[in-house]
C-alpha cells in the first residue's frame, strides 16, 4: 500500500514521512513498548489530496500578507481553507489504501474495530516546539465511512486558526508543513494521563511527575479536570509528594450507538468516592514509573508521555511520547513583598510555569472574548485551549480553575515563558475583571494587589521585606562563545535576555516567507524593489537593535528552487529541478544573471541597516559555498553595493560542502571565518539523504561519524593556522554531550544553537572546558 506505513515499519527518523506523533509511535513499537497497534497514513497522501483538488495555489495566495495578530482575519482565512478541504474529494487510491489497512488492523485480532484517529504533522513533537493541541484528534471512531470522514477532518485541522498562528509564531513556513494521520486501536482507558520524566516546573531531572484521572486521557491533557499529581524520586521510584485532585468530570466513549466521546460526571459514573480518592494504586504507579524510564532510555532525552490503563490486569498502554520542549526555563527575580502592605492571598493552585507577574485580571469565558486580553493582563479562565494561544502570548500570566502541571495551559505557558498557576478551583468566581493581582507561580499563589518589585522596594523602603526562596540559575563563563540561532525576527523579544554571546545564525528565508511573502525578482518586475528593501531591513533592524552590541550574523538567502517557487511570483521566475537540495542555491544564485539583481536587493537592505540605523553589529554569512571563484565574485558584488569586508564588517561562509574542507586554506584569505552546517556536511560526506527515514534509522546520518569529525578537525586546524574562526550551527552539540566535548577539544571557537538549549549548552560546554583544564593540569 503506497500511502500506508504500519508502526513496525517506521521510527523516530521518519518525521517527514509520518509526522512527529507517527514517528514516535513507530519507535516505541519497535523497541518493545506496549503501544496499541495501528498505522500511519503518510504525509504524501495529504499532499496528493491537495494536488488532486488544486488547493496548493489557492492556499498560498490566501497566506500572502497574512497578519496572524488580526484574529478576525485569521479566523476568516482558516474558514476559507478548511472549506476548500471539506469540498475536496479524497483520491480513490488513497481511499482504497486506508480501507484495506483498516480491515487488516481488525484482522490482527484487536479487541474492537473502534479506532483513534490522530493528526501527526511533519512539524510536531520536535525538540524545540511541542505544537501541543494544535491539530485535532478523534476518538472512538468506527466503520469505513466514519474513518474516511475523520481522516479528512484531521487533514483540515492543519489549517485551524490556532495551528496557523502557532506555526507563524514558531517560525515555520506554513506551506512546508504536511500532515500524516495515525489510525490506532482504541483503548477504553479506565484511567489515563501524562508522565513527564523530569519535573516540568523546576527542571529537576531527579524527579518524575505522573498526572492521572479517570476515563480517557483527554481530560488531563485538555485540562478538563484537576488530576491526581504524583511526584516521584526518579532514582528509586518512591512517591515524594502526592496531591489528589477533584476529578469532578471524566471523558468516556459514547454508548453502543454513538461515535466519539462524551463528558460525564465522575460521581454518577463511578460513585462519589472516585472524585477525591486516588486514581492509581501503588502497583500501577510502579508500572508507569518503570515504563517511563524505559522510554526515556530509548530516546536518551526527557519525555512527555501519554498513557492509559485498561483491563482486569491493569495493563499499561503507551499512547504517545514526545520530547519535552521547556526544560531550560529561568526563574524571575525573587518576589519581594512590602511588609507594611496587607497583601492577601486570594487564590491558590499548582505551580505550572515558574515566574511572577502583576497586572489587571481579564476573565475569558469563550473564544469571542480573547480580544479583551491586552499586553500585560492576567488571563484567568476555567481552562485554556489551543485557540487561546494568541491571547496567552499577550498575557503576563495565566491562572486556571482546572488542570494539572501537564495540561495544555501548563505546557504552552512554559513554552511562552510566562507564569502559570493551574487547578485553582474557582479563580474565575473569586477574581474580578480589572482587579489588580500578583501571580506568584513559584508558590502557586495569587495575591490581591501589586507586589512591589525589588527596585520599588529599595526606593520606598518602609520596613523589612519577605523574600521568596532563591532559585535563580546563574550561567557559567565559557571560553567557547555560545551563540543563538534565530528564525522569526519577532521572536527576539522572547529570547533577548538569554545568556548568549550573539546571533550566530539568523536565517533570511523566514523574512522572505513570513514578512515579505513574494519573490525578489517578481517584486523587481512589479516595480516594488524598494518595498522588499524596506521590509527586509526593518526585520533585520528589529533583531539587531535588541542584541546590540552583540554581533548578529545574517545568513543571506538559501532557499532552494522549490522553496523559491512557493513565494508569490516564484513559479514565473524559478526553474524546476529534479534535485534542488544540491541544485541552484546559495552563492551560485547570487552570481548568476537570473538572480543577481535579487541578491543586490538583499545587499541594499543590509547596507540600509548598517548605515541608516548605525547597526554595525550586523555581519554576513554566505551559504552553500562550493568554490573560491564564486566567493570572489560574490565579494565583488557586495563591494559594489557598499559592503566591503573590513575590521568592522565580517563575512563568513558556511562549511557544508566537502570542497570547502579540502580547500580551506584557499578560502581563508577571502573571509573571516567558517560556520559548519553539520546537516548538509553530514549528508554530502556520507552520501545520505538527511530526509531518509530508512538511512536515519540505520545510523548513516549522524554527525558523530568519524568521517565527519575528521573533516571538522581538519577545518579547525587549517583555519587556526590562518587566523580564521570556526563555528558550528545546529543542535548536535546539545543533543550529544560527547560531540560537544569533541568540538571543544578540537578547538571550535563558537557554537550556535536554538534558543531552548542556549543555557543548557553553555553549562555543558563549561563542564567540558573544566574537564579539559583538569586533564591538562594532571599531565
């Protein structure tokens, strides 16, 4: 079957084929974890559905100029796209494959023909973005017609307003993301929930957190209930802390004649005692603890795991596992309370995302009231849902009646870096709109009034202050510079206070896609070249101002032809290549007659930033370099545009094509340094397509391969002799501690990583440097 992959056929390297959820279910299945059987409908089926119904161009045209902060515009766009998809016909070949796989699943001897139909996007469950709740899941689906209908519903959910907003906010190109659908045997969970293999609120890796409630796990994930909370010592499995929630509601499968699920009262379904008694026995806690350790070992990284328990033997089923994206949270400054003021705690709950904030309360009862939430407000709701993310992003803090520390509100708040208290019970009734409160999520308390900051208290000292327990993380000093990668320019406001030495890689393509939206050559043909220069320069300026005087290294455009064709007007000016990955990209574009004027527009924008705004911290990176002569020609063009390399204006090249390694000595006089693009370098040295799930699973695509390390060491050696710097941009050093150790030992000058791992990488590098110092002292 062309469009079907059984869990046994896929693994964690197959995200591009079956999305994050599908890839992880395959990985777990193949490692002996008890996953309910099922299959993935590949992302290719989704793409073919778009092609057969001529939807790609219609979607792209609607996305041009989209303002995701305009809620009504965003909702209208979502309705139009989802309307197109609802009208589309599923191709017969795809339909036949799905129904054949469904029959085979029933023939496997599963206990029910009911299935769960889950969305699995190719940008989902990633190490740096969870996409929690952004696409839809449908439970208790039965019969061929219902299955096909809900597969289309999943495809359509890729274009909900919340999903569009989240992708834009996280810096993903909208049309690059596709959607696979997971079809899995339905487990009628008697109890279910979530496990975090570290404490998500403190980042303590010696703790493990289990949330549990009655019925299906959606009640815990969505925050419908305040679940039971079990904090375990990860080293021995002993329960350190137990908080039993009031599990007033539960989600169950509909009766014999129904499809889907329904919310019922726990007391009427299980009895009054079930509302307050523990949903897990000691034996079940131990089972979950052991399964969690096994899964974390499979991935060698902290995990967010969904589970269910069913059957007379309390069999544990693992429904999903994904990396935790929010472990490097920083605590806010200590809370200082003026003892002369009578500050009254008005609401208490569970600390779900650390920090402290004061502001006016805005109670949100439904989606229509999201516009009421302004910058700096305290968002108070019964529970958040994915549609509320735009409002959460504006809020200074979030407080909810229901939910546990693994629910949607908690995960998203940690991702946004804002304080959050969940499970308060009746915050929406106790608090009032416009009431000024202070959210102290370190202690899980909402105070009435504004708690004075440290500066205010110092200025108006009226007596001693009460100081919250200190838990402020300080970052070590490292000889190796720690830079940060950045995609979307507006995200700098979220990350500007992290402890990084500069921007090691800012990709210009995100500005092309999400700010400008049109092909540079097309804009020139329309007489709108000045528009391109203005929009590009404004986006660069936004970041350069925030990080000044720290350096910002701007990588000039590295779209491939198929990506350039996705921009407005791109199909008119771009060729079709069979293998764009190693085709007309990078510097080869800049020096060719067909794009040179587009490159000049890029140069003029950079010149404008440096001259008109006096932001001399902006430097350049040339991508996908192959030869010295093309670099020489690109430098000539830069000089013609007033961007000549000098002491205050640095130019680097990407080292991702092996020819750069072999001829490093010839490149050194032309440039200031090299930045290793480890993905492309590994791909081209190993001859292994980085998008191939098969080769990834077999271990071919791994930057720790001796051949890759030899190439990196050679480049560092040669560059060092000529006085050039070498950096690396990618997650390898933070994913593989031994790779970071190799890089530092090899003499790398800097490491540039994604924002979520900046602090972790600095601590890791500091440890490596300290070990090297001790090792050298002992010699």
